[in-house]
């Protein structure tokens, strides 16, 4: 008989028997159908064998009859494991408490996510959900069914067309579909559109109101471009003038042109420092000592530890210090002038607004200074929207 799974469940022992009547004892064990196996002779007066626990406790009469001594060498099976665990009550209690804690924590809500809200504030959704009992560390068995929660949240959130509540383990997802509502239009009083600057009109498109100027007309600041009055003198009405008017505006700018260009170059010499980052603090672990460079640039590289979607509050920071120096390069006056004009042109167009377009430029003053710079005054032609609102006062 081998050490089968059934014997492991019943439990068995390996014993050593010593005596002068071992043959008589073994014959008695076999004839009485004792569950023994792996019988091995250790000498003239000693044998070793395996026997199940039930038959082990029936050996006493046979041992006494044959004058045989017994010694237990090893124990096997579930009963002995349970007995060993029974002597470790603290360990068993710890295991039970661990699984009980896991079960209890799985019955709590640990996370509430809100999705799909654009116009409805998330704080409003969270407050409405809290009134229905949906919040962190809430017992899941205290919540109503998801259909009821969806209806109650939809009643609490004006502007929602549908609200869905989905419970996924310890996480609750609140999905919102907002109702389509027309944009609220502000009420506008009658007005003119007037020129914001002195300009040459290049385009006029009146959607409402009466245009008073034409293309290629020069206008001064404050001139009415599109009037809010329509009709004749007998049937005059006021409307909200609307339309688009573009014109060329002249902007004067002073341009400074350096004849030498300073730029930073790297020498190739570096020094590296490493830090162990814990929260908002760093512990330096390499690269000690002062920086040997008078001019340098520091490039940091932070690597944090991630677990799933969360960034853990520790990582590794590497700071590489690159030695650099400033070098001066002489520029050709014509190239310097082109660079300065391009920079000034970009600044003027950016300041005029996103719809502004550069149309031309004219140098009205050109002079060279003694400190290696050239100064110019330039008149830029910028096409841009020039209409602004002016209320009609009764």
C-alpha cells in the first residue's frame, strides 16, 4: 500500500519496531488486516513500516504479547497538520481576521467616478450623489438598486437627459448624458459700428444696419462705418448694427538691429548628480562636490515609480549639468536688418490680433550708432478688423 491521498487524509506514521518476535508480530498484523506498508528490515531484531493512525492505536495488545518495543519516527497527513495549527491559535486567528477584513473592505465604496458631464458641474453631481447615499466609505448594501439611483439623480440634476449608475466592485461610475439646450443669447441694445483707428477701408460687409463708407475710403477714429439707423426720415428705425469691416492701419515701430549675435554653445563637459526622491524631498546619492563650471545649464530628469494608473510618491532624479559659454558672431548688416524687421513684423501682427495680416512696410528713418547697433523707424501696414460697437443714445 502506498501513501495515497486517502491515507494522507486519515493520517499515518512511520514507526520502528524492535524485538525477537518480529515475524510473529508481522504475521498478526497481516492476518488481522492492519493497514501497513513499506515494511523494511533494519537488522535481525528491527523493522520499519508505515501504519495508519487508526491501526496504530490497536498495536498495544500485540506489542505486549510479543514483547516488542515501538518508536515513532515520522508523522504524516492532515490530522497532524491540524494539530500543529491548533497549537498556533494566534496564527489561525490572524488568518481568519485577514480574510474577514478583506471581505469587509470589499463591501465599502472606495471610489466614485463622474463621466460625461460638460455643462453640469462635477461638484453638483457629487452633492446630488451624496444626498442619495453615494459617497466614499459607504456600505454597498445600504444603497438602493441602480435603477432607483439613476432616476433620483436625474431628478436632482437639471439639464441631464439620462443618468446611469454602475457598481463595479468597490467603484461606482456615474455616467451622465446632458440634454441639448440652445445657447443663451445676450440681449443687445441698438448700436452703430464705428472705426477704432485711422484706417483705409479694404472690406465692408453689413449684416444689419446701413453702411456709410465704401472700400478704399479713408476713415478717422470714431467715424460711423455701419449705422444702426435704417429707413428714411419719416420711417426711421434703430437696429443692432452687425457686420465686418477691415482696413489697413499704419503702425510705427522702432527697430534696433545688433551687428553681433550672442549665442550659447556647449563645451561637452558634463557633471551628473543623482537623488532618491521621497515625496517632495530628495536625498543626494552621487555627484557630490561643487560644480566645476562657471557657466552651465542644468537638465533634470525625474523617473517616478508607477503601479497600474497611480504614480507612487518616490522615484529617481538625475540632474545633468552641461558646461556652456557665450560666443559672439558678427552679422552682415543686411542679414541683421532682415532678422530685426522679421521680428518687429511678427510682434506688430501679434499685437494687432489673430485676424491681422501684414501688407507692407516702409523705412522712414535709418541711422547707425557707435556701439555696434543700427536703429530704424519703420511704418508697417497691417490689415485688421477696425469696427467697434457704439451704443445709440436716445
